[in-house]
C-alpha cells in the first residue's frame, strides 16, 4: 500500500525543537489530573459527600469540556495553536491546587468544571500544533505524542497513589504538580513553531490573499461528521477498560481485588506499545489500513474474551483492545486537522468535541444493557463499536 504522507525529509532544528515542545505539552496534559484520581476517595470523605454528590461533581469536568470545547477553534484562529495550548496548560496546572482548597461541593464542582474547559482547549490546540510539526517532518509522528500522554497519565496516577499512601498533604502535592506542569509548559512555549497557523499546509486552506479558508461544499461537511463518529467509537472503546474492566472481573468472574485491576493495566500498557509503534506502521501501510486492522483487532479480541469468559481471557481481551484502539484516536484527530478547506484548529476542535460524546455515552449504554441482562452482555457494545470503526476507517484516507 502506498504511503499516505509526504516524502520523508530530514527535519530542521526548528521542527525537532517543536516536536519536543509538543511532547512536553502532551506530558503536562496527561500528567496533571491523573495525580488527583487516587485522591478522590479522600476528597469524598473530607467533604462528606454522598456517592451522588461526588458523581455529579466529577461530571462537571466533562460537562465543562462539552459546553465550552467548541471555543477552542476561535481561540486557535485568533491566538494560534501554540499560544492557546500554553495558556490552557497554565490554567489547567493552577486550577489543580484549588481542588485541595475546596470547602464543599460547589467549589469542587467549579474547579472540576474549569479543568474540563482547560483540558478541552488544550487537547484541540496541542493536537493542532502537533500536526504542524508532523507536516514539517513529512512523516507520521502524531501517535508518539499520544504515547507520551499515556505514559504521563500512568506516571501521574502512580505518583498520586504514592503521595496519598505516604500521607503527603493534598495541597502540597497538587501545588508541586502545578509548579512542575507550569514549568514544563513555559519551557515548551519557547520552542513551538513560529509563523502562521497554516504555514505548513499546501491545500489552499489559507491562501496568501485571504485571512479566511474557503467554505467547503456541503458534501465536504460529511467528512468531519464521519470522523466525529469514528472518534466517538475510539473514545468509548478506550474508556471501557477503565469504566468496566475491574467491575466485570470482580462481579462477573469473581476475581480477587488485585487481579480485577489488571484489565485496565493491560489495556494501558498495550495501548502505549501500539502508539509507540503506530507511526512507522502508518507510514508503511497507511492510516486506513492501520486503523481498520486495529478496530478489527479490538472487536475480535474483546469479543473472544466475552465468548470464553475467564480472568485470563478477560485480561488478554482488554490488552488486545488497547493495542487495537491505540492509533485510532490520534489518526482521527490528524485527519480532522487535514480536511481540505477547513482550518486545522476548527477541524480538530469539532471532531474532538464529538469524540467526547463517546466517553460520556458508552458507559451509560453498557450499564443499561448490563442492568437488563448482564455485564458480560452489556460489554458487547464495545466490540460493536469496533465494527463501526472498521466501516468508518475509510474517512481517514487523505484528501486533496
């Protein structure tokens, strides 16, 4: 299969520094809030929150992302993807300590709402800037950025668990995380790519005599929609191990508490492997083939585990799920940033916003089916999502 990238070229110093800078932004984004996750039981106890109150407070984060996420496009258009990512990263860093200072439910929900907003803006902006760097490289590097995010997320969760277990005060811990995150963000800001936002594009999106991209035809609007649905599938599949892996192991298969957590670990570990190797595979076989094969592996892997229920098969199934879905999220965002006639920031913002619906929609859907039948049956929603992704993977084919 022909490679779907420009001919490889030796990146210049600016491009290499830009790649490190974008990697730093992905690190900050993945590292920040994951430090909080192990502290959630402590926060619940400290504020004397019911399960319902805690759940609604946490829901403020995705609600903020969905409510304000579409603002990322105008921000990127006005400020540039680099400045938008840096500003959002600094906001994300310095809201974290407010979680430790929250006196009650309202303040906790407000802080989580702000984190959701900052995360949505930073997500769109850093991916948009990563695509600028990728175009300078002339080959695929977007999967590596998401691998950095995965590694940082695991590191943040481990650090948070360690600090909570050691009895370090939450405010001191999150303040230190904020200082580190802000420092990395400011260093990254000095090495991001200069110049206009669409300087590296050659598809006429930003012609020299116009500050606006040409309006795409109505038929062209179907592509972002297809990419949005594809990202919804990717988001729902990725989230399944975190939302249901341990519950399925514990209550459906009777696994011990430690073993119950292994599906999530297997999924994250294999997802990281998939993202570290995904760039070369994409350049060798093309985005469509890699994404379609991965989505099929996801469906077959977890589907087989559900047909042959057992702790070992479940761990293996979620591991294959992580490996299969690894490149789907970054490749879809990359395609969204390259839609002809659409500014990169607008394309990434719209598709990322739609993708967040997958994170919100899949868990309740699995839960409704599980309450009606069983969790083993409910989890078939995930392989079904993989098959939908197989069909939609054609939307990743580059267009001129």
